[in-house]
C-alpha cells in the first residue's frame, strides 16, 4: 500500500463481509459463478495487501449457514472454487507464513474439502505471519446457541458452576475464543446489515459499509476504510479520553 495510518491505529483484526459477486456479474451479463470467480481474485488481492500492511488478523465471511438456500449448482460451484483456491494458493500462503483458521460447522461440506481445510490448518499452525480466519458454513446465532449447550454440558459434568458465569467465561465456549474480536468490519455491496456474522464478537466493532461490489474491491477501498477507522474515537461505552483509535482495549 502506498499510504497507511500508523501501526498504532491499524485494526488488530479486520473482518470482511464480501458481498456483491452476483450483482457484479449481472450488470455485465455474466453468470453468477463468473462473479464468484472474480470475487476470488479480489480475496487474493486483499489477503496479500493486508499481510503487507502488517494487520495481524483477517477474518473473512466465506459461506454462511444461510447460503445453503441458494441453488444447488451455485453451492457446489462455490465449493469447487474453494478447492481450486486452496490447491493454488496454499503453497504461497505457507511461504508467506500465513496461518489459516476455519470457524463454522464442518457438517454438510464435502468431505474432500473438509480434509483440505484440516490439512492447511495443521500445516500452518506454527506460522507467525498473518492469521487468516475463514468463516465457512458459519452463523452467529448458531455459534451462541452451541456455546450455551457446551456450557450446559460442562455444568452437567461438574466442570462449571452457574453462579460463575460472566461474559468472559461464556466466551470460552465460543468456536475460537482466542481469536480477538474484530476492530473493524468492512461490508461491500451496499448492504448495511451483519447477516448473522459474529454477533457476539462484533459488539464494539467499528463498521464501514461501501457500495463497491466485491470483485471491484481494490487497495484504494481498503485504504479509505482504514483511514475512516483511524479517525474514529473508540469509547467502548465510556466517555472517551482520546481522539482516535489509539484508544485500544487493554
């Protein structure tokens, strides 16, 4: 990137809802799958740029639990794009010390793709570069319900006491409690909603919505979002004693 906010004002975890592939394709008279293919290119560019910028975590909403309602040929096409992406990009990710994490339910996802994801997670577990989190077959409400069930099971085993429950304790039952909450969420495609994405973790996240459709997302759009984030005052429910995002948690 040609210009960046100072490291102290970069988000620790950048989350992105990558929206608009289908509409991008429709305006060009192309198939939805062609839009998704161009979306993969935008994702590749983003991962490279974020790694170069020094942002430690990047969390991408790749496939939601609601996406199963799409036509079956589109769903299978999306999984095929994921296979090709993993096959083509994993060597580069490993060379660049990127650690890959996957959150979401593995059930329903083709077994060979699950195996590929598990393999790259294992192979990259000790990498110390960008941590790339892929939310796949993921839903925020389902994650909270699953955490509540796990907590209930822990009580039944005698490992937990109901009176001890607080927000931090409950967090330990989420899918990946060690992943920091996103500091900044970017959603492309002109929509202004969370679409069931990381509902617990986004409680105090700054949000930037852009009309840019995902395949058109470029470094300049990321730069604009980072600039907007750097200029904001993060009070976390308090009065705020600083003027920028230098007011970090902690």
